[in-house]
């Protein structure tokens, strides 16, 4: 009898274990962010190793998908940035994403860079849902989706940065209202939780903002983030929320494995897998898409226009003076005949190695459709502009200035608004009351990147108007909307044939 009881006990324990294991479900989330249309592998500034490539990322994603049920997500800034995307206003990216069978993406700020009509076209072409819960006035964007994977219901809520109106050209978001991500999340969270087991916030607000969001709002299981290009090697946990981000430019694929029981996460394991062609598997279908669009781009862009005798640094334009930043500012100042030039480092998207310069190189450096504007700005306004430029130096934001015709010193440890000193124009101390002519681009002139001193000066013109997207007014000293900045740069290099810019101490930083 005792043997029988022991046997029955063993059987019961075995059945319970089997039941428990069957109740547990293992699922996987794969994720990317800040792709910016960088479809082909490349060698980063200061390195000799080839990394990235969307066909290699897709090849690895295919391998990982075979192992368990998977959700594939994109956390924004996918369709704009590199020539491979920009020449086709993001259509090439959507075709690749469709072939990869993405489940959802959130709009980044740069999804708006081609204007609302083009974004609507891209959304219509997408075979996946494009999300954004915190924008009003754009019905094609949905706040969330419910997606069932292996019997587990995932609620995916999209959030874009509320700074979008300042980080794309203002005309691109005219008529739209961006509310705070926290407010939008609180609004939709209860609705989503009633339908889903696991709540995923697909976020394009930046890693630090993701952490703050997890601190402030309870009930988020996972945040898949973007916008700050942060290389989060393993999951960060804030108040039981798993926070992720996968670097940039298809250089890494994020992997999060979840074990779920009765709609709750029992355990997790996450990592970034760097994408390297030398050791990776290529997805031939995606490579076909990449090659098709690359050949169309190369037909236009392969012309050699000159030579650089030094590496051109586009890597550090958000933190210090670089030879590339100074070169571009010099070209803008000379083209407009201005006293000085101030541009945003965020408008410079990459650098160049020493050697031949092609049209393609310049398009990669300057992918945005910006033109040169010069504004009459007082010395006081120039100081305010420079103060804004260094106001977020610790965050590595795109507002950091590259300059020509002036020098200045800033103290990063001083309070915001009181960091800049020793401003010289043409070697003389700046006069707060005098008007100077300052070259910039139309993005900053319209108040982009938060450069309100430019925008305020233009709008103060008695005859200020905007006609066909082009600004007019007495405070505009120069305003050539007929040529993109990159075309002016191409012309300059063709005429110069060889360039060798060096940093000159225009920006002196005190840490």
C-alpha cells in the first residue's frame, strides 16, 4: 500500500510538473531603432571593420525567428537619413521592412521629414501597423495594436518624442499637436491592459526619457526605445519595466526572450547582437531590394568631384568643433556673404575618409533638403543662439553649433543660459546692440532644434511672410531656396578640387 501511495504521489508530481511546463510559453521580441535608411554595411569613422547591413540583420533575424514565436518591432527613424532612403522618400525602406515582415513601428521625428502627404503614402504601403499615440490630427497613425503570438496577447503602444515639431522642419508638422508621451500613455494604458497580457511601449523618446516614463507610469512590461541611438547591451530594469534600445543604423539587432505564464512574465533574457557581414548570414531577398535601390542611387551619385587630404570628422559634431563642421559653416558664410555662420551639428550625419570625394559622400553628410538662409541678428541674439547651442552638451543633442567667422568659449559646468563667453566676430568682441549677418539653414531659421532667436528675428520683420514654404522679410539678408545646401557644397569642392580643413580653435570648451 505504501509503495502504491508513493507511486501515486510520484505520478501526481510528474503531472503537475508537466502541467506547469505546458503553461509556460517562451516568446521572443526582436527590435531595431534609428535605422535612418543605412541599408549597406559600412566602416565607421576611426575603424577598419565593416559593420551593419540590413540584409545581414534580416538574415540573423530569420535564424532567431526559427527558434521560437517572435514579434519584430521598429522604434522609429527608419525611412529617412541615408541616400538609399532619401532618394525614394522612404519607399525603399518600407519595401525592405515589408519583406522582413515587421509587426509594427512607431514614428520617429524624422518620419515627418518628407512632409505629411509622403508619410501617409509610406503608411499606406506598409504591411505592418505604424503607431503613434501622442499625436493628434493624423488619422493614419494608430495609438496601439493588439498582436497575439503563441497565445499571448501583446499590446503595443507607440510614443513619439514631443520635440518632433522642433526636430523636423516646422512646415512638416503644421496642424498637428504632439502631447506628452506620459499623458498619452496614461490615456491608453487601461484600454490596452484590458485586451492584452503583456504591454509593450514602442518608444521614440530617448533612453533617459524611457527610464523616466517607467518611473512615472506603472503597468508597462517592456519599453522598446529609440531616438537617442543608445547601445543598451542588456536590459535595464526600472520598477519592473524592462527597457531596451538597439543602437543605430542596423549595426545591432535587439533580442529579448520572455517566459510567460498566465499572462505574466516569469523570467527574461536580453542582449544585443552586433551585425557584421564577415561573420553573418545574408538574407538574399533583402539583398535584392538593397541592390535594386543602390543601383538607382549610384547611377547619379558615383561622380568624383574632388579629394580630401584629411579625414573629415562627422562623428563629434554634437560635442565639439570639427574640421567638417567648420568647412560646411565656411562654405555657407562665403556663399551668402555673411559676417558669420552658425549651423547645428545634428544636420551633419556622417564624415568622410581621406581620399576621393563623390557626390554620394556629400549626400550622405547632408541628407536633409535644407537651403542657406542668412539673417540679420543682433549681438545679443547671437549670444542667445550660442547659449542654446551648448545648452544640452551633456546630452549630445543635435543643437550643438558648428561656426564660421566667430569664436567663443563655453563652460559646460555653468548654468544653462550662462555658459558662453568671449564671443569674437572677425577678431573683435561682439557688440550686443549691433546687427550682424549670420548664415544658417532654413530649418534653424524657422526655429528648428529650438533655435528661437533665429525664428524670432525673422518673424519680427515688418513684411514677414511664408510663400510656398519659403520665408520672406526684411530681416532676411540672404535666402536662396533654389539650391540645396549639399549642392552648394558640391560646387565648392568641384572648384577647390582638393580640401584639407583642420580645427582652428573656434569653439573652446571648459569642462
